[in-house]
């Protein structure tokens, strides 16, 4: 069964052309990729209002389907969602199913929120709505996708031996 990725845009407006290429790349790797409709929204320089962006993240976090939530891109704006996410979490409790939240840049605050408040695993990594996602070397792409798939042991051992970590 394919692992399911849901893409949300908690920060800046998303280039639909770049996102389409990133989604195609992930699908070619065997993932079942779904882009939340919120990723097409625009309000000022955000991918929708604060409420729309928070609602998309909450919908996917609390959904019983999907294994992975991946932020389309960073930029600016995810910090505006924290109070909304905190309110939703107080009302609903933790999501019943832990997932992996992937993102970087502006999404860093969301990674920490999801880890500490929702019990999610998190991965600070490139995002499919940005061109640099397609510019990863084959080794970087393999390592990233292995981590996303939960096959990180090889890379952990490699890093431990490279840096003398036990």
C-alpha cells in the first residue's frame, strides 16, 4: 500500500507550477499525494487567511487517513496559526493518529507545535512547492525519502560513523 502524503500551505502563497512539479516527483516515487484545496488560495501574500491555513492543517492532522503532512513551502505566516491551533487542540485533544509533519523555514514553529502538542514525528526538510525540491542530488533525494518512509536506520548509522556519534 502506498504511503499517503497530504500537502498543506501554512505560510506564503504557493507557486502552482512549482508545486505541480514537486507533487509529480513524489508520485513518481510511489507516494499517494493529495494537495489540500487551500494550497491554491491567496490572501495578501499568504496562502489564504490565517483561519483558512489553520483549518487546512487541522483537517489533515485530525483526519484518520494519510500518514504524512508536508508543508508546500515556507516563507512567512505560520506563526499566525499557533493560537488557532492551540485553541483547536484544547477543544479536541490530540489527534487520534500520530503522523509525520515535514517542512522547514517558516514551518519550524509548526514542527515544534506538532511534536510537543500532537505527538507527531517531525522532519525539517525541503518542501515540494519550491523549485529547490527538484534540485536535490540523487543521494539527498534518496536520504530524504528514506527518512519520510521510516527507513532512516542506514542514514543514522552513516551519520553516527561519519561524526563519531554513538
